[in-house]
């Protein structure tokens, strides 16, 4: 064929990636073990907080938090009814496991994404190098992340969390970068004129101005993390993705719709809880 010369000289993308992953596995075992230990501790801690008390105590805390953030009894009532629906369907354990994965991903992504977003906002040239990496992280099929995650961490919640973090991390980085970099120059010049140091300018001008974008990044982190619960179930992560995968394997329409609807309810509740723009 006329294109044989091109296909015979194939660029070894897959082989290069495999070699890199094998090198990391062979030479970074101590770091991977440490990372796995930290992630397991984070997951176990959040899971203990959500599953240790009586379910109604956890529900009451979420309802109180919702009212504190939204100042709306209607939203708080909706969250209460959502949790009662989950309890009625018998998905409390699966819901708390999915919330554990979501909250763990939020902690990791915001702890990494916000500082990187601030750094790239102050150094535009650095963002030009980071942006292609973020594009790759968001567009590469999520199932591809599961392969090295299984190789490095085995089966369980940790590889599901790692795959979720890789997929979700670009959201807080991009939105934090957008918020900080869009701070009006007039505000920055006024802060400098009053003798503010770069640190004071960051904490008292740039971050307050960028707070809506940072909160939008948190909201996107939660929503994208929740969208990964089914994918994470394929590597042994517990949660609402497990009954969805079981329903798919069994072609069980009732189980699939039931568990899928619970995921929708959880997603809507989390969105309403964190919709600070709707606070009155």
C-alpha cells in the first residue's frame, strides 16, 4: 500500500509510555507506597466520619451545613428529602463511599490545583507549558488512567481516587488561573500604592476577587469526581458505581435505573449545597 512506509516507521508512543510506567514502578516503589498510605488514610478518615455516626446524624449535619451556606429552608428541605430518598432505596453505604471518593478528590485537587493556578497566573509563560498538559489530562479517555493506576496501586479505592484526581485536577487549575489573572490592574495598583507586599496583595486582593472562580472550580471538581464513580468501580472502588456496573453485567434495568437515579440525586444535592451564587 502507498502508506506502508509511514506505518512501518510508527512513532513508539505506546512503547515509550509503557517504558516510563515500568521505570516508575521499578524505581519509585517507596514513593508509590507512601502515596498509597496517605491516600488510604485520607479515605479511611472520611469514610469513618460518614459511616461511624448514625445516618440521621450525618443527614442532620448536611442539612445544617446547607442552610448555613444557602440561608434557604427550601434548599435545606430538598437536601433532607434527597437523603431520605437514598435511605429509602437502601443505598446509604454506597452513597457514603461515593461521597468519600468525591471529598477525597476535592481535598487533593484543591490542595494541588489552587497553588498551581496561582503560580501560573503570576507567570503567564509557565501557563503556556502547563496548558497542553491540562488538555491531555482532560481529553485522554479516563479508562486509560486505570491501567497505570492498577499497575502502581492494585485494586481498590486508591487507584480509583488517583484516576479521578488526574481527570478532575485541570478544573481547579484553570478556574483559579482565570480568577487570579483577571484581577483588575486598578485594584493591584491601588494595593501597591498603599504599600502592600506581594503576599498581602495575593491574600487581600487577588484571592478575594478570584473567590467566585475558585468556588466554581470546587463545584466542578465535585461534579466531575461524581461522574467518575462508575469508572472507579471498574478498578474495585466501592460506591454507587458498583451497582451500576453490576446492573450492566446482568442487564438489570431496574437496578441500573435505581442506582443511576440515586447518583443523580446526590449530584443535584451537592450542586445545591455549593451553589453559593444562589445564596440570599
